[in-house]
C-alpha cells in the first residue's frame, strides 16, 4: 500500500500543458478557495498556472506554477492531516476532493459510476480513481485496512454502519470534524454527521486503508 501512495505522490506534480482528472480536481479546489481558473475543464492552461502562482505566493511557497507536494498540501481540504508520511497527505486530499466532486450524484442500487452509486460502489470508485483497489461490498470492505477507534478517526478513513441488516451494510468516507460523505438512498451522495440521530446509533466502526 505504501508503494501505491508513493506512486501517487510522485505522479501528483502538475504543470502547464498537463490535462486530465487530476487537473480538474486542482481547478475545482482552486475555485473553491476563491482563485480564478476560468473553468474546471481539466486543461492546465495559463489561467490555471496564474492561479497556482497566486496561491503559492499567498502561502509563502516558491511561485513556480508547478503543483508539487508543498502546493498540494496548501490546497488540502479542511481537516486533512499533515503529519502522515510523504505522499499520504496528498493521497488523502485527492481522495476527499474526488469524493466531494460526486455530491448530488443520485443513489442507484448496484451503481458504481457517476451515473449513480450505492454506498460501497461510491467508496470503491473514489479510492479506485486514486489508485487504491477496494472490494465491491461494504461488508467485505469492512475487512480491509486497519481497525480505527472513533476517537482516532482521520480524514480518508472508511466509516461503517449497520442499517437494513445486521453487520456493515452501509459505509462512507470520513471528512473530519465529525462529518462523512456517502451514497444515501434518499439524497444520493451527501454529507452527514456521525453523531446525527440516524447515523449515530448505527455506527459500528472504521477502517484505515491509507497508512
């Protein structure tokens, strides 16, 4: 697993002329922070480069317009840990950004694509898009990674619930600050609180895949 994360870190550097889903994630994150990239079209053009240089200047980084590890860290989502090993904070940031991009996608039993997700199809898709393979169903995903207590939860951990049947029948991705994102049957991909009146009593544990 650490090899996968190192590969993600090494591949994370983006610069003028690059294109693809990672660039789109970068652009959306820049936009959310108030930097103008034009449109999140997945093409790293001059406007995106200017936005990168702006945030680098604002955060006291070298203004080279290249999105390496330090710039990815500056772009991290709130609550993303920075104390993990090299590559880990980058991987977490990208996983959370990928998950947040899916907000509003409808729920679909058996769904594994942005046309519609069920809970484990969503987590499998998000981690898979970032180079980490997960099993297909929530109960089997509950068997991977390291068990994590509720007090030890960190962004990027998988959280599990017992809903329509005993055992892990629903899961999502922990965002930090007591919140998680998952494919809810009523609202599609949405953010909820672990301690809500519905989810709180149904929470049964967490697993850390990134370590």
